[in-house]
């Protein structure tokens, strides 16, 4: 397994999201930020009124989910100072 080397911006971003309660260290898939990203701004995503393309929302959700899962396994990020 490769070690995860975090840059200062990643450390700060992760620590801020964690401290705001948006990342669940023990259950990354249940992180609040992932729930926010997956929410639809409208009842029906297929309408022309949808502000965010559903494909874009799915891609963003997948990317954030992968990052959160990897980050929660990295001691440098899990234990980053607030």
C-alpha cells in the first residue's frame, strides 16, 4: 500500500471538513458532505431547470468519495491539527 503524502492545502481542507462534522472518520461513506453532494436541487433532475448536470453530480460524488476514503486511511490527514 502506498503511503499518502498530503500537501498543506489538502491537510487544511480535510481538517476543516472533519472539524465541521462533514467527514465521518469511522464511516467515510456516511460523511455528510457526500450526502450534500448527492442531493438534487430539484425534485426531478431530468428537467431543464436542473442547475447541475446529473452526470457532473455523480462524477463529483465519486471523486469526493474516493478522496475521503483514501484520506481517512492516511494518518497524516486523520490526525491533522485543526
